[in-house]
């Protein structure tokens, strides 16, 4: 052992084990690094780290007594570890994630769009989006920018509820937890259709209300493909809403967002006031969710480390299965 260092590996009087440990100490490769992690993890969760304070059991009856005691305390993990310790093999552990475990996705940060106007100060400077959805959404924003529009986005804090907080049962709340809900900045519409970057509008010539982006940059590369039309848009205050007529260029958002995987989870509802604005700002992404197969645990482990899941109230929800509307 060079310089008295052993990289956290145990000493051994067995020459074969000694040679093995020397290889682990002196060789660098992904496989050897993985082996070091496994050994370090096993040492960290081994019962030998904390010496027993009770005499070793003398027979199987005494082992059974400990096993039944742990069962009465509802400790299935400790029950399993008791048996594996008696057999001298590695057992399950719920206190540390296994070596190399971790989410394969992450929440990417993007610079926020903040169009000029009375509400600009309220638009977020940045937002986060799941890494597997980011590239398609980037293309959506680029297309809209080329048409002269912009979309301010609001993202929530990313994290899991603590054990004392009830886990989400509503489908939209579950999707939001794993990064599958997109919320447009609520202040980007309904205030004044002549200055807001977004609006809930309908064509006077016919058709229902939809979410549209007002063309704010007529010099954009593809702005000429969007012509002026007669629109009727909602304008609201704290108590009520009314329709306002404008003649200008606006870009429907739904086709662009749909191409990026974001769809309405429910039909668009009309606003009643600024405090009850309807659901215009909320969009969901269910790409890759297979009804009857995808579990909430699959989604959680994709974006959160096991240590975060183990310390959250959603731990008990891992086996819930997507039914097309919620994990139930």
C-alpha cells in the first residue's frame, strides 16, 4: 500500500484478497471505479459499522424472535437485512441509493422571454423544463420568435413534498411534480389585448376562443406570413371580463405547442376575472406515458435521486400506474 493510503478499502491477511485490493487501489478504469463504489457502499451500510449491543442469538428460535419483533414494528427492510446478515450476504438497504443510481433526466434552465409592455416586470428571468422536453420546446419558441411572437413561461420550484405533506392525488398535480406541466406566465394575458404578448381570443369571422401570441416584432424573419385579422379578446379586472375588438396579427399557440408535445389536459375555459382566469395558461405533456404500464415510480426515478424519493411522501405512490388521466 503506497504512502499508507488504501482508498477506503479494507485490509486483509488473505494474500488473494490482498492482491485484489491492490488492483482496486492502483488501477483506474470505469469498471474498477464501479467496484470501489460497490465496496464503499457495502461498508457504509454494513451492520459491523455499528457493533451490536445485544448478545448474538444462540439458535434459530432466538433469530425468529428478533424477526417477529421487527415484523410487529412494521420494519420489512430491517427484517430482510436481519436474514441476509445471518446468511453473510449483502442485503437490501433503504437508507442510501445504490452505487451509480441517479436520475437520467434533469431540469434544464432556459432564459425567459420578457416582451416590453406594462407587465414586463412580472415576467420571469428564467424557467426550467425537463431535459427530454427541452429541445422540442426550444424549436417551438424559435418558430414563434421567427413569426414575431414571444411566450413568457413560469416554472415552479422543483422538488418533492416532505413526509408530512400529503402526496398529490390529482392527475395534473402528479404530472406537475415530474415536470410534465407547462405554465405560461399568468400576467402575459387578460390585462390588455393591445399590449399583452398573449391573449385568449377568437376570430370575429368564426371559431372559438384560443390562446394566441400577439405579433410584437413585425421585422422578424417570418412575420410577413402572419396577416392582420379581426380578433375579439378577453380583457379582465379583479371582478369581471369583457371582450375587446382589435385588428392585428396574432399567432395561434396550440399547433406550435402540440408539435412540442404540450397539449391541453382539459377543454379551454373562459375567464371570469383576473382571480379566476380559467385554464388558458396550463398545458400538459404525456408523451411516453403508457396507460396500464408506466408507474409513478418510473417517472419519479427519471428526474429525482432515490435519496429524495425515500425522504418524501411520494415514496408510497411508486406503484401507482398511469390510467390515461392520473397515476391511480
